């Protein structure tokens, strides 16, 4: 299995403002929007940061744009990952100052590093996960008949039920984690084959660093698996 590689930045202070889970997730978001736009400048951030919790939920796009205009003289400057982190921290501090003691702390971005049984995801979160899956797995020999997923539907949750999608996502995140010959990929799986996929998925998620608590194979079958946290961990390692 490939070794775990953390996300590091050159500024030690900046590094220490985030957990590795947060850095991986922010790096994934940064890489995705830069790829989508073919580059990234400061002027792009007010709209693209709407996908991030805390600064996306608690500030409007216009408020984010106005704040950045006050901070930076040239919004046409290119944005690298460290500048992206700096802007995120400044927007977060600005949000906290406006909201006072009722503000969410930085961990609200990820909810928790530990998966719990249920998590209600927003439409923007679902769209982000779907974009990752369509981008990274669109050419997968087995999954391509189900992709691209339409983010306006709940197809994501239906496709994830047999465990194949999440197994594939884990392998994109950390290549070689799962021997794909061990994944049951028949069009119609019997209960034992589904159970094997679910167990393989959960064990592999733990192996790449996910803390999976209170999730079992029945949660996959009933569509109650915590899509947010499992997908977030997988997507955060991509790129």
C-alpha cells in the first residue's frame, strides 16, 4: 500500500493553523477550482470560496469580494496554495469578528475528524463531491456506465450503496490501497458480495487514516453511510 503523505507549506506558522485533515481538504478544493478555471487569481476567490463551510455559509459573495478589495491592491494576482490558505484564514477571522461568540470555530469546516453515523450535507457539498467523482472516475471501466452523476439528484447516494464507488474513490486517493480484483463489481450483487465490498471499503478507509466510528455494512445498504466524512477524506487526498 502506498505510504501516507501529509500536506506541508513553507510557512511554519501557517502550517500550524490547520490540522492535516483541514489541509488535505483545503488542498483538494484549491486544486479542483484551479483545474476548473485553468488558473486562479484573487478575484476568483469570493465565488469559489462559497463552497467552503464557515466563510461560505456566513458571508455573502459580495461581502467576501468587498473584504478582499480592502485587503489587496491587485485582485489579478495569481493565487498559490499558501495565499489561498492566508485568504481563508483572514476571511474566517473576519467572519468570527462579525459573529462574535456565536461564530463557528475552524473545525466547522470539516465538522469533525471522526465519522459519525449521519451527516446532512448541503447541495454545495454534494455538488463538490459529485464533481470530484465525475472528474477522477469518469473513465473507470465499471463506473462509467453510472457517470457522470447529476448533482441535482440523489443518484450519488444510490450509486454508493454497493460500496464499489467508495472503494474506487479510496484507490484514487491512495493508489494501491485496494486490490481491485477484490472488489465485487457485478451489475447485481447478492447480499454477501455487497457485504464484502462494504467491509473492504471500511477497512481500507481506516487504513488510509480515516477514523470510522459507528458505521457498519447495514448503513451502506440503507443509504445511511456518512457520505460527507468518507468522501471528504477521500477527496482531500486527491491531487
